[in-house]
């Protein structure tokens, strides 16, 4: 077994990056691996000699988003196992694409609307097809800075005119990020810990600023009434773990706030079943689902998906559920669990081909 882990060693790794976990797993399990710079010329021919290629690329890195899928999907097409795979990531950081995909398997999602002209938006508005408030999202970006709560027709029309003219910048706001972290820091220790990560955020911001302005569409999601939290649900193989996230005071968005909780009772059988079912139908190796629980019905609703998330925060759940909803008190290390599963699958496949 020969594993390639992709990253440019000249760049400083973000604290949430999975690369260090993959390296640690390979070293502790005597798995041959190499660190490969994915941006070098001739990288495809070099990587064709590996059994498995891993790349935790970032939606905040312009050059990652420019080329990562081209590299990984080319390798996959030539028979090399990769993560994230095509199924895991063709829709990455594109909320409209996520909606199309989830709709195709009848996953539990909010009622969604997507428009590619101002006229089509105005037509639906004239027919009163929207209930207010309603959520407007940009296709890309994370941490909730790209999400807006629209209260009425006038606000929606103004938003639509903006999106079909000058557009909106999807890069994160330094002011918004700073205020979010200050509001959600419960003590001095937490505040200091977050302050230490400011250089990481500034580097992410500088990369994100290279992206184009978002324009030419309007994407809307039904607002789901909830009880002041959402859930990051992670499914890897037969294991499911979670991060509970509180909504900040005066906010409607939990993502990006940094206020987490780990009460297992919030993860209902309804959520467990739908997350496992969705991952199975769509063939995901690893997926993080953002769930909002409808306060009126108790149903878990998927509002976004992403193959990448904070593995450190997930570890703090100190366990995972299996498919029948039983809890196991062993922390789920997402990068290592994923790598273990992929190596096992490759070894089984090799044995069967003999």
C-alpha cells in the first residue's frame, strides 16, 4: 500500500487540516506514504504510481479550487483511489449543486428556489410563491457570512437586483468573523485560543479575496423554525458523530459562531437514519451534514453538506452512533477513520482480484 498525501510543504497548514492526522496514521501503522506538492508540473504522472491519493483541499484557497478536482478526478478516471472522490466532492462549496443532488434522492431538505434571471424571480414573487422570512445564500463560502435572512418582498427584490447586476463578494468579512468569535467566547481561555487563530483566518481571507464576485443567480431556502441550534452530523462508513452549535444572541445562524455542545439526546433517530440513508444512496466515503431540526415537527432537515469539517471539534463528542442508534464511547477521528476504511476497501479489492 502506497499513499500520497498532497500539500505544498512551503505553506503553513491550518490547524483544522487533516494532513497531519493522515501522516500520523501512516507512521503509526507502518503504511508507506509520500508528501507530494500538488502544484508541481508533471504531478499526474507522478501520482499514477500510488494506490491512494489524499488531499484535504480548501474552499478558501483559490488555487485549490482552481485545480484540485481536476487532479483528483483525472486520477480517479485512471483507476487511482482518491479522497475526496468525485461523489464526495463534485458539488463541494456549491450550495445549488448540493440542492440538486439532495433533491435527486429525496433527502430531507428545505423547500428551495433557484433563479437565473430577475424576470423569473419577479414572476414567482408576483405569484406569492415565497413565505417570509426566507434564507438567501451565495453558492460558495462557509461560516455563515454568505447567508442572509430576507423579511419581505421588497428586501427580496432588492437582493435580486443586486445579484443580477453588481453581485456580492463571497469572501468572509473580518469584522463579522471577529464579532462572531467575541460574542460566542464564554471565557478568557476560549477568547485567547481564538485570538491565536487570527493569523490563520487572515491567510484564509487573503486567499478568498481572489475569488470572483457572485452574480447572475438567486438561491433561496425556506426558513426552518428551530430551537436555537443546528447540528453538524458526520457519517463515515458505519459510524456517525456530531457537533451541536448554538445560535448567537440576535442571530439566526449557528455556523461560524464557535459555541459548541455535545448532548447526545439532540441527535434523534430521525436524524441518524436520514444521514446514513443519504450517504448510502449517494455513495459518500465521508460527509458532514448541517442539520436544522424543525421545532414544529421534530424532523431533521439538511441545509448544507461538505466533505471537510473540523475533526478537532468532532473529537470532543467523545463517541459515535452506529446504524441502529447505539452509542459507542470512543472519539471518532474523522481523517484517520476515513483512511482506515479506504485502505481496508483497497486491500479487500486486491484480494478479490487475485
